């Protein structure tokens, strides 16, 4: 998977199209990423020790990797990524500006 934890991304499809965020967690086998503040859903919670009142809370859900694109830290554009070998290490590379990510 070409998106990693801590990357800045932009949603390009779905109900949150156009919103940006930072990747909190990556689910490699499912092909999904969890992004802070994006893809929020309401969940009704019964009374418990954490929430003595109960009520409705916002719960973030993972979004498909196909619906997000990486933002290059150098050029600031939405980019596809490639790989190159530098000092015997595989490094992600921006396809637009050529810088390593």
C-alpha cells in the first residue's frame, strides 16, 4: 500500500469529497485508511461508566484507499507515487516533482 500512517491526504470521492486530513491508521488487508475528522458516523450509545448520560456520539470509520490521494509535502499537489531505490532502501517518490516522500 502506498499510503502510510502520518501522510496528508485528500478525499477525491464520496460524501467527504474535497476534505483533507492526516492518516491515523492503515488497514492493509482491507485496503482502507482511518483519517481524523473524515467519514464520521453517528452512533447511539447506552448509559455506561464512560458516558453516564448515554446519547449520540460521532464515530470515525475507515475509508477506501481508492477514494483518497496523497498530497506531496514538497509540491503540495495531489500525486500518484512510485518507488525508487536509494542507498539500498526502497523510497516512495512523487510522480509530479520527483522528490522522495
